[in-house]
C-alpha cells in the first residue's frame, strides 16, 4: 500500500499533553481515526443517494396512484355515481 505524509498542526498545550503518553503511537491513532471518518462519510453519502432514489420511486408511485384514482373516479361518474 502506497502512503503519503500528512502534517498536522496542534496547539503547543495539546502537544505537551500528548507527550505525557509516549506509549501512544499518535500517527497510527490519527490514521485509524481518519480511516474511520472517511468510511462514515462514504456510508453517509451512499445512504443519501439511496434515500434520493427511494424518494423518486415514492413520487412515481404516488403519481401512478393518483392516476388510478382519477380513472376510477371518472368511470364511477360515467356510471352515475
């Protein structure tokens, strides 16, 4: 897997606090956090596209339902209702 470097700027106070935990691989932690966030955003995008698709389906179903009701009403009117 090819990699690239990313430089982050953090406030001095945060860096000092991070240094209190030398056992933490901050680079690996940030990489996992970034991967997780990207996966969540990709899933969110996929769900939004699916919802948009379902909305279009719902609109079409409602249009067809309205058309059927209109035809039924016209038929009933012709029959004297």
